[in-house]
C-alpha cells in the first residue's frame, strides 16, 4: 500500500511490486518495461503525473507518444479513468482536455500558445500532448519534465532532436528537485509491427544498480522514520518527533542529490496483476500466442530474436566463449559493410578450437564505427586490436558494393586496402562478384549453419555482441513469389533500430560465408608455415 496525496485530498493507491519500485526509486530517468496488462497507466503514468503535480505545482509536463492517435485512443482514456475513479477528480470541474481552462483557475507558470493539445488542471498544472509523428509538435511548450508511453514505437534520435530541446524553463522554481527535467518512459516488449524495443533494452547498461540499491534502502528508512515520527506526534513525544524529522530531512537531501543523476531500468515481474486479471486471462494468452510470443508479451522476457528469423538454425552450439581463440601465426579473413550510419567489420580465422575436433571458421571479433566516422576508423580499430598479430596477412573479401566510389574519389575497396597496408598488413583481396539473391543465400547459409565437422561456423560471443544481435534479430519475409528474403527495414533511418542491431552486421556475416564456404576462394590455412602470402599486396 503506497500513500498518495490527491490534488485536493489524501488518497491511497494499490500498486504491485514493480509499480511501487519505480516510485520508491524516483530516478530522474526511468525506463519501465512491463508485460501486457501490467497496469502501466494506472500504476505508473497516473501516479507519476500526480507526484509531479504536487512536487512541481503549475509546471508543464510533456505527455509524449509516437502518434496523437495513441494518446487520444489509449493513454488519455486510461488517465481519465485513473483521475476519475482513483482520485475522484471531475472533468470540467478539476480538469479540462484540449480547450482553454476557465479564467479563474490558477495560471500555469508558462502559458501554452494553444490549448488544443493540452490537459489543464484547476491547480495550474498542465500536460502537453506531443506526437513524434508530427514535426514541431513540441514547439511552443516549455516543459519541466516528460512522460513517454509506448516508447517501443519511438525513434530515439527524433525524440532527442525534437522533444528534449523543449525541456527548458523553470530552473529557478524547480532546479533543486530531482524531478526537474526528469524523463520517464513506459512500454511493453512485444515486437509488434513497426516497433523497436532494442533502444530501450540497451538502457539497462546505463543503470547503476548499486546506486539504485542505496536509494531504495534509504527511502525505505525514510518511510520507517516517518512512521516513528507520526507515532511520536500522536504520543506528544516532542523530542522523538523532532529527532526523526531532522533525520528524515538529512536523508531526503542526500536522496534528492543522488536521484538527479540516477538512471533506473525496471523489468516488471510477470503475473503481478493475476489477482486483477484472473487466471483465465493467462490461460487464454497461453493458448493464443506462440511460445516465443508468450515469453515476451506475458513473462516479459527480452525479445532476443526475430519472430520469423532469417537465420533459424543459429543454435547455441555455434556460439562459444574463449578469450584465446585465435592463432597469431595464421592469416585473418575480413569483410565490411559500407553504410553512412555504420561501418561494421568482422574478423574471422580458420582454426581448431579447444572444444572442437575440427578446423572451423571462427568469427573472432567484430568492430564498427558510427557516423560521422567511416571506413578508415573501423580498419584502424581492427589493426589496433591485432597489432601484435605475428602473421600480418589478411584475406579481404568483398562484393560489388565495395567497388563503388566514395566521396574521396577512391572505391571503398581501395580505402580498406590502403588503410591495411599503411598498418603493415599484407592484403589478398578476394572479389566475389555480385551479391546472390536473398533466397539463394538463405538456403545456402541454412545448410552451412547445420555443419558440425570441418568448416563449421563458430562465433565468439565475448567479442561479437553486435554481430550476434544482428543475426538473431534479422527477420525473414516471404515475397510475392514465395521466396524467403531478409527483411532489411531495420536499416532505414526512421526505423528507430540502432544501426549496430540492424541487418548491416548480418550482411558482413553473409559475405564471409559466401566467399569462404560457398565459393571456397579463401584458402583453408590450418597450420603455421603454409605459404599464405603469394599474391598478397604489400
């Protein structure tokens, strides 16, 4: 039971464990990923709106979604139900939606230019509705915080460029608060069409769990001290009352400063709302969804693969973890993809691993750079990583995409070779011709992934995180002719998918497999001393 104060009267709201956690932690930046029907609005967004209205009166809070339609048809009705049923607020008495409020109501600190996308409260607190689909929808607002819903549909870059600049003003009133300029994001993980949850999942890395644990422990202590203070007031024990009050103030001062820079990622637990939804809801979902869909939508597991993957035979046996998996006396095989947003490079080698009886094609390490860096930067990364490599010989495989001219006048292939030779690598360039159709690659790679003897494919998970993500998340589509193709929509700028998780890396993977295992134009060099530099470029 978590006590909340209405805009007028004290109220109580029942929150499940995950919902309560985000409000207890109260981090400046919070990501809440919950399963279906977890109560994101009534247990997350609604109480957050209430808290901000109390801690920052007369402020202007951005209510952000990917479209106005989702705000109008989903978010606002849920919030209205919360205001009406949980808080006892009345429309046109305590708040108005999308129209100018009565003149006698308390004025907000910043008057919006228009009221057609604003929820106004009699207290002067307002919610500004913002759609990422409408350019400039945040213009004209001066936001002191934002709350985002259905963020799996968002383009993070667009949010940063169009909405974050509107989080301005009010520092002299609220700058001392941890809630000032706060950003709270809510979503489920289900990989619906057009959704990209992966930019949110990446935020786990920004969460300092040890700091979160400290805040959690201190806040619980504050709650305990508040109970003792209330008991002391009832018992007229003045000394204890003021002692607890002073201690609480000291704790809250520390907590406020910690929360200002705190990022919290909350994975909501499954089945927390079973008392509300009932067992039948979960039984029906189990029947209607695939196992994978149920794992993500109901049990809130991370969607670590495409629903219809282009690489369905990417089994666990292919992956390994070994920091000493390559031979410095043997050549390396590399390939790149040449994009504006990202340039990935994969380094591989034929070698017998410690856990294998065969010579396998091992993906040792992958590298990438993001715009504005380009080919030279990623090749330099490769050279630095292998600067102690004894046999500086590399087989560079490429297709027709590498022959195209860059802005520098040279072809991509020439830039790669120049960078390698500058770093004292001997290069054998291997041209594979035009890229085969996706359906041909699909069938060929399917067979290659099933090989468990010589020339089997192995991938080191320790140094190929982005490559593994790209492969697992690459979806397959069936075209009008019934052929299986790789869905490359994640590469589009407005897809919202981080470039390192899009299909770029998987295309590098395809190139190496095609040259080494299908065309077999990369020699199998499985022992030192082989003459491997014939025809190599100096």
